[in-house]
C-alpha cells in the first residue's frame, strides 16, 4: 500500500529505542536530585540560550503577513534582502540568481526534481549527515559516497627542524580533508556532486585546491555542483573561505559598474583585492546585470543557505539557493527552477517578510554565536589530544574519537555520566569509536560535559 520511496521498516532501530529508554531514565534521575542531564546534541541556538531578537522584526514585517503576491522565485524584495546578505560578506549575486524555498531540504528537492530522473545518483560525503540519503530516496534517487579522510599535519617549527620528535608530536594537527581521488569511483548515472562546507559533523571546509578538483570533476562529467553552506557564517579560523569566493572573488559592499567603466579595482580592507570587469556581468534583461564571468566554471553551481542557521531560526522555514551557470544555460536553468517552484509556491508571506527584517541582523547574530562556538572548541581541544579531536574549521559540531564501540560508548556515557552524544555510525564513520557533539551548549554546561567525557 505504501510508496516504495519509504523505508520498508519505519520503526526505530533497537539501538535508538534503547537510547530513548536510557535517556528517559537519566532525565528522571536528574529530576530526582541525581547527576544533571546534559544534552550535547543540541542543534537549536534557541534551546542553547542564543535566540535572535524577534519582536522588532515581527512589528516591521507584520503588515506584509496578509499579502498574496505569488512569484515562483519568491518576492523580489525578499530576494534582494538575500543579495544584501551576500554583499555584506563580499559576495556579488543579484536577485535573478536567488530562488527562495521553504527550507534547505526543499531546495534539495527542487534541485533533484530539476536535474535528475528516477534511478540517478547523488554523490554525498561520508561521513555525512543522514538526511541527505533520505531526501534522495524520497525522489527515487540513489546516493553514492565520496570520502573525507583524516589527515595528520605537523606544523613547521625550529624544534621540528632539529628533529625534536617530542616537540613535533605536540605540534601535530589532525583534520579531515576531501579525498578527491574517491570521486573517480562515481557511478555512470551520477548527476549531482554535493559538497557541505562547513561540513556536518567534521567541521571540514573546502579549500581552493579541493574546490578546483570538484569543479573540474563536474565539468568533465557533465554534473551539477551543489554546496550546502548553511554553516557558512560560522568559520572558526581565517583560513576558511566561502566557496563562492573561488568563483567570483570578493567584491565591495556596493559595486559600481557601467559600460563606460569597463573595469575597476577595489580595496576590500584586509581582504584580498579583486578586479571586477564589466565583461564579467551578463545582461539578463530588465537591467539585471548578473555576475557570470566569461572564464567561469562550465558547470552549474548552487549554494544553499537559510534563516535556520543565519539567524538561528529554523522555525521560520525560509531557505534559498544562489546559483551560477554558464551564460548559455543560465536562462534555461532559471526557467526550469521556477517551473518546479511554481507548482508548489511553498514559501509563505510571513516567512519572506520576516526574512527581510531579520537578515540585516545576521552579522551581529553570527558574532554572538561564534563567540560561543570558539569558547567551547577551545575547551574541547584542551581536554582531548589532537589525534582524538580533529581540527574544526567551521560549523556547530565537533567529533571526538574515544576508541570504543560507538553504540556501547554512547549508551554508557548517557547511563553513567548523563551526557547525551550522537554515535559515529549515525553519520557513517568507517570505524568505531567516534562520537559527535554540538558546540552550541552553554559554556559552563559544555565544560562540565567534556570533563565527564574525559573522565569516563
């Protein structure tokens, strides 16, 4: 009777059923005066004491709640608010490159419908977030993995140059990197390469070298490149770039280009200088000059984001995709996306109105959350040696390898320490012993949980 899109068995696995039972016992014990219960899986800033100020935004947006102004791509005024969000960060998109969706999950669904046929394949990272497999399955698509691998690096130092092995060991760093060779095992029916940067849960961010390899792979195999950058605002180091910088460079907050001024150089105050040329801007009509460099990538590229992380408000259900395509395919692709979106018109008027009011607050909110993430990341790496706690370049999560069966370890931490973590197998780690924790928890609570984990 049910669709073949669904799993044959929708009941919880024995492990997750047991996890819920142990969690209920831990909460009950804490309520009766026992050891406090600490949730290290919290994914909502609101639940971690980091809500965005909403009252002013609601008052500003309220008059738009009753509007019905259907537009397949979303209200132009709301798309322009997204454009301004990127401009504040050095990006240079136009409203014609923005498609609004009700969530990032819906953005995936729209892209799958637009570019894939049943039985086609999506390339997804392993380890990675399991929702991606579910979204593909619901569209009658298959997922095939490419891999992130753990890399050991030794920082150069005078001690290391003198072959002081002890000092070299202390300066070693471990981080996840994209195994670009694993892309070569892609099935013939692969249509989309999905990158996640910053990556959930490893904190990996795409380097320029990795980006070039991914773009080249998509160009050579006639594939679409999709970048999930919902954690893009939360880089924990200056080494991290937004991947659209690799295509467009960084532009000033208010670029000024005209036919009479075919090129112009800009200073970006501490960021690398860029050279914007008029010829990089393609006239899409109606005064819409879109930044599509003539020598840009030969594959379509989509960047997914939304209010869920930008202002910590998943409940508002507003996401978007910003896209690049070669000039000869841009109009065709935009028309196809709008055709799919027009069938649903799922983005509500309140969500779009609130997006316009809240996005100007994103930078201030980002700074507040990033302070929390950095403090907790510092606590974590002080508690665990680098080889057990790979470097986090961005995002809200970290992984720790504790060297035991991750199912047993997760249950034992919950039962004995009252600390809830996520087991590594849930994210398809290829070896036992990994757990995934959120960096969002309040610092004092986070520190106590880490102490209990280290003292297991």
